[in-house]
C-alpha cells in the first residue's frame, strides 16, 4: 500500500523464491493496520488468527500444534523464542515467515532430513 511506503521501505523480495501474496502485491493492509492494530507489529489481529483467517483450509490437515506452550524438554533458539506469543505458546511464525522465503510454504528453513524440526525437537 502506497501510504505505508511513504515511511517504510518496500521489503526486498527480489531474491526470495517464495513471496506471500500480500507482500508481492504491496497489500500491506491485508494483514497490518497501523491505526487500530490489536497485536504487534501493527497486525489486524493476533498473528495466528490472521494466518488462519486465510489459510484455515490448509491448517486443518496439518498436525503441528499452535497455541501450545513448548515442553521444558525442548530447547528453543533465542530467535524462535521471539516468535512465541505473549503466553509463551507456539505460533505459525515459529515455522513460517510471514513475508518471504527460499523454501516452499514460506518455511523458515529447509525440511531436508527434518532440519527445521530439529531446531526445536531433539533427533
């Protein structure tokens, strides 16, 4: 959205293989609302609610939980901890990047040999 780009730089997605539709089309306001945001970073609603509002059909068949606090046995990286919600629970953002990725499904890392899974789960 052009109003956003007056203050914010357009996210550089030219090097990304996969780009989320709203980002690709400069439709920031699909997810963000800078004036009445209910959740940081200026999201229209909580991140997972926002994701599932468009991706509910895809999420219902996927088995990984969201809204669950990870077991103390799981060692999360500092980066992964930043993506937990305000209650310390998992979010879509723990595995998926909201804007762009080099991996299908906007995953934050490769699934080759379970690499992304092993960032939290022991082998």
